[in-house]
C-alpha cells in the first residue's frame, strides 16, 4: 500500500470521529439534556430532528453541484480540505454551547454536518485517483475498517472522560462533554493533513476550466450537471446500480439511525446503548477487512449480496429481540455487514464511472445515500405507529433489502465499465 492510499484511509479515521461522537453517541444526548435545558423533551427531540432534516436536505441538493464544480477545475483536494477544516472548526466550536444554548448547538451542528457530508463526496471521489481499479475493494474496505477503529478508540476515551471527569480535574460531566466536542474537532483536523499532502489527483478533462474565475466555474458546474442528466442513458448500468444502492442503503441507514430508539424501547439505558455503538465500531474493523478479501474471492457484487442477505436475516431476527442480550447479538450482526456493504458499494460504483468526472458522479451517489435517510425511517415509523411495535417496522425493512438485491443482480458490470471507458 503506497503513501497516497494510506493518507486517503487516514481521512476516514478523522471524519469517523464526527460521525460516531457528534452524530450518533454524544451530541444527541447532550443536545436533549443540556443544550435544550428548559424545553419540553418532545420539543428538544423535534428540534434535533429538524436540524438533521435541514442538514440532510441542503447537502443532498448541493452534492451534485459541488461534485461538478470540483471536477470542472480539478479542485477536489482543495475543496475537501476547506470543508474538512471548516467542519472541524464548527465541531470544536460546540465547546461554547452550554446549558440552554440549543439554538447555537443546532446551528453549529447543521454547519458541521454540511461540511462533513460535502467532504465525504470529495473524499469518495478521490478513490479512483489513489488506487488502481484492481485495488478499489481493498482500499475502500480498509478506509471503512480504520474509520471504525479510529472512531471507536476516540469514543472509548471520550466516554471515560465524560464518566470520570474528576480524573482530569474537570468540574463535571457537562464540562467534560464540551471538551469532548473540542477534541473531536481537533482529531478530525489532524487526520485531514495527510490526504492534503500525499494525494495527487488527476486533472480535469478540459484543463482550461481550472483557469476560470469562481463564478464561471460555478456556471460550468451547472452546465456539466445538465449534461450528466441528459447523458444518464449512456451510463444506464451505473444509474441502475444507484437505484439498487438507494433501496438497500435506505435499509442500512434506517437501522443505523433508529437503533438507539429501538434499544431504548426495549429498556436499554444510555450506557448500554453507547456500549453497543462501541461494539459495532470495534467489530466493524475486522469484518470490513474480511469483506474486502471476500470480494477478491467471489467478486464485489457477490460480496455485497452476501451482506444484504445477512441484513435481511437480521431484520427477521428483530422480531425476537426483547432483552439486552438479544440487542447486543443484533449489534454484532450489524457490525458484520455494515462496513463491508458500504465499502464495497463505494468501490463498485467507482469502477462504473469516468475518472475525470468522479466527483460529479459521487455527488449523485451521495444524493442517493441522503435520500436513503427518508423512506426507511418513514416506513419504520408508519408501521410502528399502526402496529404499536417497532419490531414490525424493522421487519418491514426486508422489502428494501429484497428490492435492492433484485435490482443489483440485474446490473451488467461489464457493460457498466465499458460505458465508463474502463475497458
């Protein structure tokens, strides 16, 4: 593995801290219990939901334009650095959000999450620039694997700081949590430096575009975007894959964002939920590596299908989840398939798109993953409301996985790579 590949992987270690600490484990609880002090709990939950919806909507619609803009001027790495450092700064600034400062906390979170999502579009698009096609699966899988490990190690240390603030002379858990936000931002920024120094991207199809001013580059980005919409019929197999990804990633994303609520419903407390998150993080490391090796043996698509069948079985198992032990068994199952499916989906898509338009296409890929945060939770919530049981909603997610499997098996991989000019 060369320096560029290692540097690319290290960025996943950095930004995974934001996903783990800020999006999943620490900030949601802090926002509800501290930043929203004085508000009704239902209002606090509603505000958190609106903040996530706003961030998701803005990034979903901006991602393709951002990708086209980056491709137009060969500025993927510079833009990634700008968004990463901005996101790290907004994350560290959460240190200033004390009791009752829910507006400040929500605003900083929205800005940080937009920066995070934008940097991920550019980060994913650099995969074809750091590794040869035969290594896409291995490098992408290692990115997810070390991201799980890095995010898990940092979260474990942060949980100790929050649980035992006196060890470091910190007054209380509130101040400890605010310091955790500061360290998360610093961690993200530190692991951004290697990718900026070691990765070298290929130039744009038209080098003269890089000399245009900002406004003309934006106009060029929209022109390229319109062209891509018109030319989608030329990349029918890649588009077909995006439909499959939209379906099954909807199921994966729903399990991720609704797991804590499901665990709370069966009686798990905050400590148990954080332990479950840590379990997924640490076990996700070896399983993501194993999926990369599995792809070498049976093919990338077949390895993804193995993971999707596993997810389908997990959704059926949800019916039998009633205790802490059952929930942790399900967490182990999620750790087995989550990173592998997402890493190999990224590498498979990278093999289907033209190199000089990787950011633009990964912008559409990112849109698929953002809109995948809409249907699944709505399906689960609707079924749960009518049945009175969340487990019915989880079982309903089987439809999304089966739909994704059905479409994915119909993607002609050889034709997709030929359409992208890789053959």
